[in-house]
C-alpha cells in the first residue's frame, strides 16, 4: 500500500507548533471556556427527538422549525411546526455575524442565520458565529427533551447530508461505513471506520470520498469537521493507495479539470496524489511538465513541492535555470523546502540539506539571473544566503546613534537589519562593537531595543568568555557596579556570562536555572542565599527554587535550611511545607513520609474535584520514597482516561494525566517511558499523538506515526517498544548517546572532550533529534549551558557555530591536539 509514511499534513502533528502556540496564549490571556460543553456522541444518540427540519420563522421567544423528516421521536410528524427555545449562546441573526458584527458599516442581508457565540479574538467577548449560513436549509436537529425542544449546546445541529446515518445511530441500527467515517462527533467511531476501510478497501466508499474531494457538498464547513480540514481528503491520505484504487480515479478526475465551480479542489487533488503515492506522482507530474498541455504546466510545476522527494527538488532546481516564469518554480521550492517547524520536520530538513549545495553551485556558476536570485533569497531565506560582510566602521556609525529605530521598538531601519544579521551570523568579531553599544548608548539598555538584546544575548551564549573579557576591557562591569540601585546588566545575562555577580544581582535573579546558579556561585553568594532562606519564615517568592539551587551547590547548607524550615513549617503555605517535607524525606528523614502523604492527599482533594493537576503532587515524586511514589503512581493510573477537548467534542489525552506523567520523566525515566509506550500503543488517536510528542522530545519516536493504520502501527511498535524499554534504564548521558546511535552517529570511548569533534559535526545534522542530543551532551561535557539556541540556526551553520562555542571555552577543534 502506497503512502508517504511521514506525511501528516491533515493529521494533528502537522498542527503541533500551532497547538503549542495556542496553549501558551491560553495561559497568558483570557480564554473563553464555554460552561456548556459540546454535545457528545452518547448524548446525541440518546436524544428523545431528532428531526430533519428547516426554518419557518423566529421571534423573541425562539425559533419555529418545519419538520421535513422525523428520525426519532413520537407525537411529531412531517410538516409539523416545532417551537424551539434558543438558550445560552444560540441566536438567529439576519445581519452581520462574526467579526462583521463589530463593523458599523456592515449591511444586513436579511438572511436568517443560526448562530452560536464563540470567542474569535483573545481577549475578547464571544461573537455570534454562523452554524448554518441560511437556516432555511435542511439540517438535523437534536433535542434532549421531546416536550421542551431547545438549542443550548454546540453540536445539536448536524449536516442533513448524513440524515440516514443519524437515523441509524439514534435508533441503535447498524450504521453505514461512509457515515461513520464522515461524522465528526465521535473520534473513536470515525477512527474505527478508517481502520475498517483500510482493511476492506470498499470501492463504493472510496469513490464517494473521491467525489467529495473533487466537489465537496454544499455547507460542508461547520457540519463536516468544524471548519478544520476536509475530512474526505484526510481519510484518503490515511488509508493510502493500494493497486491504484485511490490514485487512478483521482488522477482521472484531475485530468478532466475538476468540476465546475470547484477549481480550488484541483490544488487539493494534486497534493493528495503526492501524499498517497509520491513516486507515481513524480512520474506523472514530470511527464505533464515536459509534454502536457501548456495551461496545466504551471500547476504541475507548483505541485512538485508536495511530493517532498529528492527527485522533485532536483527537477525544481533544474527548472529554476530554464523557466521564464519564476513564480511556479518558487512555489514548488517553497512548498518542498519551506522553513521547518519545531515538530516533525526531519523530512523537510533532509531535503534542504540535499538542495543547498545544488543551489549554491548554480549561484556560484552564475546560472541564476539576478532577478531570480533575489526572489530565491526572499522566499527561502537562510537556505541560500551566504555570510554577509558587515563593514564594522560603517555599522558603528549607524548603531552608535541613540535615535536609531532599533532602540525604540520599531522594526524598520538599517540598525535592525544589522542586529538581525549579527544574530543570524554570530561571530566573535562583533563582540567589541556590541559591548561598545551597550556602554555608550543608554537607549540600547531600554525596553525597545529588543533586536540589540537578541544579538548580544546570543553572542553571550556562544562566546561568554569573549563578551566577559570585552565588558571588562571597556569598563561595563564598573559602570554596572557604579550605582547598586540602578544596575545596567540584567541578572540573567550575568548568569550566562558566568558572573561576576553581587548579592544585589542575585536578588534580581529569577532562580529558574540550577545549572545557571552553579556557574556564578561564590562563597559570598552561597552564604547570602542560605541566610535569605533561613530568614524567610513564610517562604515567599521562589523559595522552593532557591532551596533546590542551594542543594545543587552546597548540600550541607541546604539540609540545615531544611531542618530549620521544618521547625516552623506550619507558617509555610501547604505547597512549600510539602516541598520541605519532600526534600527532608529524600535526604534522610523517612519518618516524615506519613505527614507528607497526608498533606498531599488533603490539599489535592480540591484540585481533583475541579479537574486540575495540583503541583503539590510533584512533591511525592521529589521525595523518591517508595510509599510516596507508589501513591503517586496509583493517582496517575486512576487518572488515565481519554478526555474531551474543552473547545469541541473530540477525544484526546487527559491533560491532568499527561501533566502528572511528565513530572515522572526526570526522577523515574523508566516508569515514565513505560507508560508513554502504553500510550503509543493506545487505540485512541489522541493518546498516540501525545505519546509521539513526548518520544520526539527525547528523540525516541523512530518516526512512529499516530496516523498510521493498525497493521503499520503494530509493525513499528515491534521495533519501538524495546527501544523505549532500553532507554528507560539508562542515565541521561547514556540515553543521549543511544539516541545518536539510533540515527547513525557513533561516539567512541568514554564521555569527554574526545567526543567534541563528532558532536560538533552532529549539530549540523538535518535531523533535529540528532541535534538536540548532541547539544545536550556538549553542555554536559563542558559543564556549561547547552547551546540550545543552535536549534533555531540554519543547519549548515551549526557546526561552525559549535566550533566557535568550543573555541571560546578553550577547545579549538581546528588546531591539532596533543596525542
């Protein structure tokens, strides 16, 4: 069966970066959580009255629907008028909806629209948003109570196209495969149907899905998949092609030119063909480019990017030198080589590594004209760009001007371009100018100089000794110490540089990195930290983080603080009291474990009721006590369930369980990975997605795809699960070395500086899993901050930057080492 194994364009993993962004936004802003959850599958099929109906009239008291067909219910027959109450966020709007409802110039069109208020902007109030653009259309309505019909929750209105399927579902009858596939209410029902279609290859169902891909039925948006993706295409991309049963009819439809009024589907068809059989698609597209109809040629050139293969990239690059029309070729290169996202971009990075030397050779030979080269730089920055040459004398004239826009929160001007270049192409030669700017331009220390701070911070990370020496040479540290009440250096920057740091600087530090504090800890700072912890009877601020850092640098002093804190623990908050008890149990006071368990259970009751994961639970893991950890594992297993997304009806992994599981990873990697392995084998798609995200974070996913069908997942799990079990028994160093070995990077001998050359080379690898493991090992061996910022650098510059990072720390790989 043909299917690109790594292709998840329609799957959840393709949206992971956006998901992470959304989650971080939710944490910072005012998310509107609808107090009434979306109707679930069991609730819909349990409704007393289910009808196909359409709009009759509406008034202030509600909506009147004329029944077209009764799917379930008594005392109602076709052509009856049912009075429906509109509650909660439902409304009938005859004017602008959504964002247009805020536009004073928007005109009313008089069309009755069934709407549900949802939050569009965050922060922002919910706005009436169309469920049915014209409620005079037929739709399936679900009412919990036949004697009191009301619309109150999302999901009560479904697409009329599937009325027969809903009739079967609500009456407990066998449901057709097409309906089970296409309904968007129950993920497990839909996924089971996909597994069945993958086994049976039902030609009638496949043909229907192809027809809907070629010309989607009207009104598909809300009803078919909540305005997310085209379900038919997603299903076809998952089941793939077997003997041409999907590819051949789809290709025939494409060559017919699609259906009138559905031109947009041609793009989707070309992309889908490339997904389900990329090798055949390349042959067909290349033939059409060489010998096909002229009006199709540009479209097939653009579609080369969807194939994501070396052959397709090579052909696109070849066309770059021959085509007069540049846009189609740029479209192909951009689609195939567009800047990767943090998750699942190994395939794209591999192709970028393949394309770069070929593009560089053409540029060097002058075979790409100036116009094409400029556009190529614009569309694919950091892939074909060579290191720019900055005239430092001229740059100083620009950057020493305090009125430059770069220091005042603006993104325009030469200063911003120079700082961005310095960051992207970091080099120790820029350090003197950056230090001079910091010393001479007060505006560079202000809140608007973010481009400057980025450039300086990245140079401080890569070359801390060079920056520190230059700051000392130019008197920056003296300027910083001149007025203790108005320091000019950020405490975090001082930690990055490894000091020098005063107790005043330490007061301003966020205490978010134990490894950072170890770099600046002096007897004076350790004494101050101990005194601060001893004197803070109530445990204000980041007391627990301060204690953890003191344990890292001076365990006896930290244990003395713990004993003192235990004597007055009733004055602490419950969480900090639990933290004290956990550290005490861990460091020789097992007699306190009962008190710790009692406190955690008592404080956790409230949080468990409201469905949150209380941070106090983590103290059980921190204690490393067998009884406490046993209780934690029982709580974790009790919480193992699938849960509905708070914004729709889709089942996914339970966030409380997932949070608690992640807390195990550092202290008990074996238990953590064992449970992640179980989730990877789950029948629930949402749990598999979570498991793959966790495994990729550790480099252990082995390209396991949660979107694969059961037979393919079973085959991959046979290799994956033993790897997970083996990795769980390793130390972090052993595990990172093991990960590198999984992807072909061998490290000889014991951990140490002898690994530097291999690790530096590994940072330039196209596979991010290799890069992450190499970066972490570099930091571990050098006993320094791991240079994680390298991940955001172009792959072809990472090895050079890593060598410079090592050279700043006194290990120059370019010089012969004594034998």
